[in-house]
């Protein structure tokens, strides 16, 4: 059987992790995969995560299965974090292996129950298209961001969504857009909500960076306003960045509906899909998140550490945009974007030259992870971009 297989290329973004590690240069810079780093280039474990792990180690007495949908307390606490306490909507969630697991479950549900079509912004996280195609969805695209001018293409986005058919799904990023760093503003969310409501579309909102952009509640303000105004939505949540739990694969998918019975029915379908895929979700990461969200001291400490990460990112961003000066016609927009990423108007040849000559690593798309910069490197790295 295996003789029929041909070797698959490595995922270009994930392959960068190994290529960067193998580079012996001391002054190399990793602007590749989206992982938060401190000024020493280290991806720290949150203090609250360590403390929660200690509590779990001391108190957990069994590794028996939890439940097909995962841990209900985790799901409730995480929903309060994302949806808010004043949320008037009905939601039912399942715990998933990371945000990607949530997106795949959502895609399978859309294939079963929806039109089988999803609208994806250009550009988007490269794995979005891969996940949706693997689930058999037909992918339509809407313009989102123009790289040379570093600007949102909201009018074109709305125009494209006006052509969507009732029941089509629409992928949106809650905040800290990956790969552009350009979020929808409050008025933009209102316009997108209006077209979604008018056309009867179903948003699938990917929320993977809460706390890294406009602030803890600000990063989900658009999401909350949208789900309060429309009858149905799917919300994919990742705890990778907000809790620094990358390798623990911790996430959730929520079905939001006008009535609790409809949300519960959607959830029963998600549980059935998961059962024939990975059966039940991993527990360790969600046990950590549940402990942090449910323990006031740990919660406060986690929020303050997350906030210091957000501030560091914002400082790096401004410093980098200032150092770029007028390198591109709208370089300053990079300073106003948010979260880990920006998408620079560079060519794949530029990217390879930076990698080979200077040890500066990023995917050929030109996406940079701002968190991979150190303040001490900003001037040098910006200088390399200016010299291209
Ligand atoms: C990224 O975009 O760098 C992260 O979301 C990691 C990944 O899985 O691609």
C-alpha cells in the first residue's frame, strides 16, 4: 500500500522551527512560527500555569476518561472568558485538541449541516484552507487586506459576502489577524454583521489571541457584538497563545444558537464527529486553564502576565515601525496593527536572502512574528529590511 504514496513536503511554517534551530549563528532572529518570546528569546511558561500544574499534580487522583465533550467546568469558564458574562446568547461547547482541532470539527459540521461552502479572507492563516479542504468544504474567498498599502479592503469584503448564499459559512478572526495584524474595527464588525444577518450566513470565528491585541475584552468585543445580533455562529477558541499552552493542544468549539436546544443539538453532532476522529479530547491543558480561570489568585497573576506580554508586543511593534521609517509607503501602519503578526511587502527572494545572508527567519509569505524580535535587535533587523 505505501508504495502508492509520494513523499509530502514539510509544512513550510513548521519546517522553519527545525531550520532555525540548526543555524549556528549567534545573532540569528526567529520571526517564523507564532509563539510568544521574551527579550531573551525564550517562550516562557506562565507563572500561573506552573502553579496550576502543581495543584493538579497534588490533587488529581485518576486519569480515567472525563467525558466525550470534555470537562464541562472548563467549557463554562472558557465561554465566560470569550462570550462574556452579559452574553444573551445560547452556547454549547466541546473541548478540542487545540484551536486547529476546533476548526476541523467546525468544518466537518459545516460539511454535514451547511451548504458545504466556506468564505475565507485573503490572506488568512495558511492552514485554514488546508483544514477546510481536508474536510471536503468548497472554499470561496473574499478580499481582506492589501499588502502594499497595508490596508483593510472592507468594501470589497462586504461586496464579496453579498454574493454568498444563505447558509454559507464565513471564517473571521476575532482579533490579532493572522497573518496581517489588521483587525476589524467596531464599525467594520457592525458592517460585516449586517451583511451576515441579511444574507443568512454562519460565521466561524477563530479566536486564538485573546489578550494580545486591543486588550482582554477588547479582543472579543466584535465577536460578542456579532453573536448577540445573529441567530447562529461557531466559535473556535485556542488556548495556545493566551495561556502559553502551545504543545498541550488546548481549545474548544462552541455552537451559538437562538435557542439552547439548537445549540445542544449542534453539540451532540460535534461530539459524534469527534468520536470517530480522536474519540475524546486531551485533558492536561484544559485542567490547567480550568484551574487558572477558577482560582482568583492564579487568575489575577495570569491576567497581569498576559498584559505585560501584550504591552511588550505593542512596544516592539512601535519601535519596529519607527525604525522602518518610510521604507514602504505605509510602513507606519505596521505600528498601528496588533498582536504577533504583520505581513510585509517583501518577495520570497528577499526572504531567502535575509535568511541566508543574515540569519533572519520568516516564511516566504513575508509574515513576521513581532514577538520574535528583541528590542535590542529592532534597529538592526529594520535596517536589513530597509536595505532590501
Ligand atoms: C502560526 O500561525 O504561526 C501558529 O498559529 C502556529 C501554526 O500552527 O501555524
